[in-house]
C-alpha cells in the first residue's frame, strides 16, 4: 500500500516487453542557480550564535557560578583581623578571583584525557575550546592574580605566592593522590589569609586618632594613651621599627577562621574524589559529621584579640610598664567627677548582642540546611547523580559558612559584611541553573 502511494505521483511508462521504464519525471530536481539557498559557513542551524556558544563554553570551563564563593574568603579574613573591608580587601578579592579561575582552567587542561572518556561534553573534549587556549588563560590569570596581590601590599603578595603554587601543584600533581583534598583545603585557607593580610596591611594595631580631645592638651593626652596601648599590644609596630609583625599578627588572628573553612573544603573535596563513577558512603558520612561540628563551632562568639590580651595580663598578675602608662594617661584625660555627679553605667546592649547571636544562629542553620540532606542521600546511596548533587551543595554551602565566620568575629561592621556575603548565594544559585559548578 505504501509502495503504491509512493509511486503514484510518478508518471511511469511501460515498454513493449511489459517492463517498467524509468520515470519520466525525476524524483529530485536540481535547483537552479537563481533559486539555490545561500550557504552557511559557520553553523548549520540559523538560530545558533557562534559568539554566544563561545561565551558559554568559557563559562563552563571557568565554572562561573562558583566564582560567587570567592569574595567571602576575603571578607571573612578582614573580619578575623577585626577590621572593616578596605580598598586593599577589594584588591585581594580581585586577586583571589583570578587565581581561582586560573585553577579552573588548569584543572580542565590537566584532565582533558580523562574528561574525554567520563565527560565528553566538557569544553575541551568537545572541541569548543582548544587546550592551548585553556593553558594560556591559566597562565595569564595567575600572573594577573599575583600582580593584583602585589598592589594590595607586600603581606598580601607573601600569601598569594604560596596560594598560586598550591593551585598549580593540586591541578598538575596532587589531585589524584591522597594529598589532593588537603591541598585544596590549604588553598581555600590561604585565600582567607590573603584577605586578612591585605586588610591588615602594615599593621593591625591601628592608627593614632587625629583628634582625641577638644583642645591641644586633649589631643596630646589621647595620642599618648593610644601609643601606650599600642606598645602594650605590639611594641615593635608601635615604635615604628618594623611593619611586618603587625601583618603577621593579623594572619595569626585569621588562622582559626582559615582552619574552619579548610575543614569544610577538605570534606567537599573528599566527597568529590570519584563523583563521576560514584562516591564513597564513608566520605559522605564524614562530610556530614564535619558539617555538624562546624555548625556547632560557628554559632559561638569568637573571642576578640583584646580579650585574649587582657586574659593573658590577668593571668600574669604583674603589671607591665605599658599598662601603668595607659592607666595614667586615661586618668589624666578623664579627671574624677565631683561629688553628686551621677552618670549611669553604659548599657551592655542586650538587644545588639541578641541580634548578633540570632544572625550567627541563622547563618549556621543555613549552612547546615544546605549540606545536610544531600550528604545524607549520598551516604545512603553513593550513586554518581547523588554524589554530584552533594558536591554541588557543599560548594554552595561555602557562602553561608563564610558569612557565619564573618558574623562570628564580632568585628565592627561584621553584620553588614556578613549580610553582603549572604546576598551572593541567590546569585550563585541563579547562575548554577545555567552552568554546572562541577
């Protein structure tokens, strides 16, 4: 029936012997030169834009949604040194972004043979980006990151150099070794220390205020008191003999926050070791336990450096010369009041303290809620889809953890910085719907 319908439009002629001759009308007509369709040299589909395809390929190579997890490192580092973000903090963020994207490009270049088998849709195996272009981008981004760190100051460059070395060592050598997750955790911790070093700059003891009183005597007394306090905290920096101890002290203060962020990164990287073939239930369970421990830790208020210094002084029992000088200057600047003058003691501000505690609790809960369920599913069934979902959740949870570390510091302006960091999470989720972060 189908054959007869197919032959119906043709005009067939039979010969004298009864055989069927060739059709008088050919099935296909040669198009004339005037009616031939125009040729397309770039693509066979008219709705595809070559520039847009190239941009999407680079977005996949660099994993752009993961970029939103980078600025929080520098913000948390600035909060760890009890300082507000400055222009040097922004330079540290720019440096971190360049080094982070350098690692992404270098990662795909190093794994191009493995991705050809496990992930042939990636930009390099699919041929959308040449391997030489990816390697060149990694080199250029590394150089740009180091230059930006140098603009942020010598302490920032001192941290950026081992950070770049760790990124290259992980992608080229350590990734498939047992030291791979530890190297990734070290890189994330160094990124937080980069923000701390850049923000601390020449010192964390602070500048002497330009105006400490209402007259010349008040200014001199205030300056002497600030100098005496600076001597008590950091003698060499206050005397101007060296600027390095101030930066080192800032890095030392940021080490606890860097360690907590490194533990989270270590857990996520361990889960992602074999995400394409299927992960390990033990790794997902360990990541779940690490999430619980980190959640409990970040809900607690971090002790400020001044509190630790005061605690050490109280423990010694012997007053130092700088302490006596600071007390004397405070006595001169604040004379005793007359009898009958009553000034109520300053309120500790319970509402403000409750607000800080509520913010820390909310951010810690957001961090736990982002990772707990995917980690639990990957523990019960470590299949490739569930393992990749757990890795994605771990990467996204970096943002609320950074915000919790910032709020936990108790530094001035930490609440605003923590909320600014939290605002990056919706942007990361929006871009993750278009480009995968793994």
